C-alpha cells in the first residue's frame, strides 16, 4: 500500500475530538503557554490583519510594515489588506533572520511595525528588531505562525516584542484546519486588538460549515495511508506542471477570510491540546538527533536553537551549498513521499501575484536562501531508516555523483 509522509509534524486528530461540545479553547492554550490572554482569530493571516489595524489606529501617521523578504506570501497580503505597505528587509547571509544593518536602514519614521519571524519553529532574533524599534517608535509584531510552543529564556515567543501571533493552519502542529491566536504584552494593545476584532471580524455560517468539513477531512486523511490522495497527488501534479508555488501551497489569492471561529471547532482544538506537549517532546528529541546527523554532511547547514532558546520542530530547515545541488537532491526526494519539500519558493517580489503589492528591490540573500533551502519533515512517521536514506541522497547530491 502506498504511503506518504506529511511535510510537517502535525498533531493527528481522534474521532473523539470531533464530538459536539463547547470549550474555552484560547483560554486553555494561554494557560498552557503561561501567557495572560490569547485572542482567537480565523487564521494567522486574519490575526495579522486585526493586529496591524489596531496598531495603525494607535499610530495613524505610520503606514509601513517591515518584514523579512523571504517569508510566507500571506504576510504581504495581510499587510495590504490592513491598508498598509510592506517594506522588505533582506535576510542575513545564510540565515532566515533579517540582516541587522539593512533593518536599521529600512526602518524609520514611517514604520508602523517590524515583523521578526520565527520560521520552522526556530526562535528569531527579536532583540535586533527591538533595538531598531526603540530608536524609531515602531512596534514589534512577532510572526510566530510556525512556532506555537517555542520559548526564549522560558517565556513564550510572541511576547518578546509588543505583540505576536500563532497559526493553527494545517501542518502547524495543533490545527483547527485554519486558525490564529493573537497575543499582546500590555493591556492597551490587548484592548486595541479586541476593538479591532469587533470592527473587522464577522460571523459567517457558510465559512463555519466549510471549515468544519475541512477539519473532519483532516481528521480522516492525516495518516500515511491516505496522504497519497490528500497531499501527494496534488503535489506531484503541480510539480509535473512545473508549478512549485502550487506544489507547496503558496498559491494564495487576494481574498482573506475574516470571520469568527465556531464553538465546535474550538472544542475540537481544546480536546486535542492536551496531546500537543507530548508531540512537541517526541519531535524535539527526534529532531535533536537528526540535526546532529545532518550536520555531518559537508556543506549543509541546518537550523538549531541558540542557548536560551527552545524552539519547536515541525520540520528541519536546511540550506545546501548551491541551487544546483539542492535541485539535484529534490529531483528524487520531493516526489518520493518522504516528507521532503521546500518552504517558501521565492523571495516575496518573485511571486507573480504579489507584484503590485511588494516593491522589487535587490534581495540577494533572500533569493539565495529561497534557491538553496529545503525541508525534511519531522513527523514521527518518518522512521530512522528512511531518514538515513534521505541523508544518503543529500550526501550523494553534495558529492555530485
Ligand atoms: C511565517 C508565516 N506567517 C504567516 C502565516 C499565515 O498563517 P495562516 O496560514 O494561519 O493564515 C504563515 C502560514 O503558513 C506562515 O508560515
């Protein structure tokens, strides 16, 4: 029977999670994270729209949002939807963090917020953003979409700056199929987020049904025996059509749903939540061993935690020595059903559908990172022997034979 591994370590749902009911989902997640309050939104993107509108109301003369040039395209769409302008900062060399020198030069009087981004579960350099923000009066909004459960010095990410958000989309560990959680450090910002929610978000029975069915579909299909159909087939079709953007699901339209989350979906999340810490422990132990293994391959970098950081591990993020080597490795691995994939295909200006939204500036490091990076799932379904086979293929590609 064909098997397919997911590209990230999501938390599988159980039938009993899907029973009818109500539960205070955001409160329970807040309790687990040790944060005072979380505001539930229908996606990470919606959380960002709500947050940016609130910040803009507090500082209406500022209209630019500084983001890393290699990030989720939804970030640019959220900024646009909030009526603001994305301003791109190139990455540091061979890193997903923003280049600090460039950050200092793009942030100014017009900057509403800087968005350090905790990619791949790793903790971003929020202090660099805070330094620049303090000099210019900008807010720091942490994009922790991929990092629910990650901490720095024992504190949840998302509160190192002024505010942050998590995503609960498919593939992000805990999922409501789509969902987002917003958090703010002080009560002024928290109240502003609540007010922004009231004016931005409406209930939508049609979307409640759609997301409920999608969540049930996830509960059924998120297993290696059914993922060939739900994930592998569309992936292979998109790659056969030379459409890597569609293959990784980066093909977003301008429409951003902005609606409430039904109490049933909240109850499903609340029932699954107690299993999340175990998944994070299992995937962490697995990842730490595997990072060591990947490190032994010459020329490959793999992202890890610095002292004081304790990230989460949905997948391993790697860079290879060159685009040619990365593409050589992916030629077999991407379609092999082993959970090897890419994160964002392009630097933001290189998505055709963002052309009118993001400025096209020279971004050598972001483009280089897009060209040389790949991801390996950290799903517990990837066994050690298969992981070793992936490493052997990476070694072959690096050797060039
Ligand atoms: C870094 C980053 N930011 C923002 C988002 C948007 O989150 P959502 O998909 O929940 O709207 C994502 C989602 O993939 C992401 O990876």
